[in-house]
C-alpha cells in the first residue's frame, strides 16, 4: 500500500486542521497516511521547527510529503510553502472569496474557533454546565432534575446512553439525562413511573443483540449479563416497551457516538420521530 | 452590524462542515452570522429540501446567503450551485489537488470521518473504553486503577479536571484519571500517598482565584467553598504543592477544555513540562 507522511500544522489546538485532513484523507482508502500533528505553531521559531521536521520526513521518505495548515498569520504561513511538498492551505483557499463576498477584510485572531471565545458568560459556560448536568443525571443516578432535561435517553445497559449524553453536552450544550432500563422495567413493559411526566422528552436507543453481547462480553466475560440469551431478551423487551409507550427510537448498532448525537439533534429539531438507519 | 444567513450542508453528521465554517467565520467578527445546519442531506429529495430552505432565506434577506458544504457526491453537490448564493465547496477545492498528488481517484464514502470506521475493533472502541475509564476514575472516586492511566490530572475542585478528562478520552482515546486536592492535601503541602507511585503521570491544573471564585459562586452562592478567601487559599496551596513536588502544571484560567486538552497532549508528546499561556 502506498504510504505518505502527512503534517497537520496549527497555530492553536489543531482541531480544525485534524477534522479537515481526516475528512479529505478518508476518501483515499488505498493510501496509508502517517500523520504528524504540530500544535500551537504560532511564532517564527515554532514554524522553523515545523519546517525542519517536514524536511526530515521528506528526506527519509520516497514520496512527496503532504502538509495541511490552518495557520492564520499570512507571514508565518508563507514560511511553510516549498516546492518540496504539497501545501494544502485552508485559510488562503477560502478567506479571499469570503472577503470579496462580505466586502470586509478578515481580522485574524488565533484560537477563536476552539477557545472560550468572547462570550465566556454564555455558550462556553452553557456547554460546561451541560457536561455537569449529564454527569449528575447519568444512568438513573438521580431523577430529581429530569424537568431541566431537554432530552432523556433510555435504553438497556451498554447501549451508548452515557457517551452520547456527554457528547451532546460537550459539543452542543444540550441538557441530557439518561435512564437505564433494568429488568423490572423490561418485565413490566410499561414506562417507569418516574419517566411518565416527561414523555415528550424521552428517546429510546435500540441495539442489535449480537452487538450488545459483544460489548458486554468485553466488559464482563462469561456473565449472565453478557450472555446472548440475556441480550436478546433485553433488546426485545426494550423495543416492545418503546412501541407500547409510543416513543421515538433509534437503532444505534452501527452508529458512532457522533452520529447518534447528531441524529438526535435532527430529531429534536424536527420535533418528531427518528427512524433508524 | 451586517447580518448574513449561512447554511451548513452535510451528507452526514455536519461535524466537519461546522468546524470549518466556524473556523473561517470567526475571522469576520464584524458580521453577524445566522447559521442553519442541515444534516444527513444524502439524496435528491433532501437536497431539494435544502435548496428550498436556502431560497426562502435568500428571498427574505437583503444580503447574499453563504452556503458551505461537505457533500461528497458530486451529482448532489452540483444541485447546490446557484448564482443566487455563494457556495463554499470544501470537497472540490481540495480533492482535485489531492487526486493529482496521490495519483489515484478518491472513492467517496459517506460518514467515514465521524463514523465508527472500518476499525470498529480498535480506535473507536478505545475511545469508548477511555470514556468509561474517565468516568470510573473521576474526582478521586477510585484510585485502584491509576496504574492504567496515561495521565492523572490534579487540581482543586472546579479547576476543569473532569471535562478535560472526558474530552481527552472521547476525542483522543487517552486514559485519564483525575484527583481533587482536598483541604488535607492542601494543608500538608506534600503529594498524597496514593499519587506517589505515579509521579511521572501527574499533571497539575492552576487557576486564577478570581476565576475560581466566579465558577464556584455560580454553583454554591454565599458558601465558604465559593468565597474569594477560600479560593485564594486553595489556589496558592495547590501551586506550592506542585512546586514542592516538582510537578508540571498548566494555568487553565483563560483556556477552553479543547485548549487544555491539546496542550496536555503536547506536553505528553514532549515528555516534559508545559508552561502556562
């Protein structure tokens, strides 16, 4: 398989340049990319170190190196341009058309994208508050604050409720509680009493029993909890419960946390039911 | 302030297009952007709905609408091109130069960037395992698994240990435990016994007492815990403890969780001390 060294060079966290490069390079599955991330490259000295690292890789490898950058300072960025490697310069590619369209010059400010920003009183604090809310209202630990939740995820143990709650909180500031369906709930096939006042905020997660078996086995091998029989019983009962209660639900079997989270956002925006993939 | 409608159109989670647009638009602080995110726009019908939504915004506003897209399918993407709005087409801008450089055609595959990916056994599972580890080893809840931690964050209550641990776990698969410095630790000015075997994995968080006061007051108004006097005492003692123990530390006062997390990654990669901003 072809192999390429890739450098991702940022003047800040490198979150943007990593997202950008990952998105583009995932479209070339036949190439094996060896990725080096250089963060906080925000002065002449740091750029010189980056150039030296690229030069070393270029000298050692047989193929041209790829360099992605989101550095804002045009002067620093210019120091990364060499014929010896391909420079994918995200800022110059799009800033100029945007300046023309908006009729205003950009005012480069490092660290705005993933920093606290100027609204330290609002958006960032809301996200951190939502993370704390998700932690305090995780796994049915407390149900006293469900009235503050925008969304209450329900599902069997290990169906992805906790990481999804945390992701929605961290990235979108959504207030999410989650409630695990335990055996009593699954036997009853009716909505637990504590959830009934919040019916319109409930969302059920579904999962294939084989996948659940695999996840639980990884955690508690040879337990009844992880047995395929138990997983089959729980997932069947959970789906029946969602149906009986008329709850929207989503099959998360082959979805990542990012995909589950964004599908839930779509469902909340639409105010309706999400259908599985 | 000038106002612009912005549409972010993705065939998947929209995480990439949101990151890119946010990065670009944050450079134009004089414009007030009204952002609409359209996710899972992955067929002709969904694109037609998106175009209709853009047309409505264009008809209602006085300024040209901005449309950012990361849709992979060239046929679908072409349906978004109109003279009536500015289309910032992330894929076409960079895919062609990459194809030329790599000498291979791209093979568009939706949802690769923030999906589970083909390595469902490894990278994605490792991230989820790290999230579970961070939760089980949060706030000194359990210290029995510290030997499995790659990093152990220490700091006073509300200095950002928990969200930072979760962010590092969720995004980078780093195994992070965290330990809160309580009054006994702060009085002693020596490393708590439970931490001593792991000295080389410890990292101290520092925070300005006024900022800490502000955060704690938001949570427990009028408490001794939130008083400026108490915050001054705790932050001073914590810094003295780091100094005495010779621990690396980072001032997180004006940093976001993303910035703290990536600075810690840099410090771990360098194997050395991080200096505050």
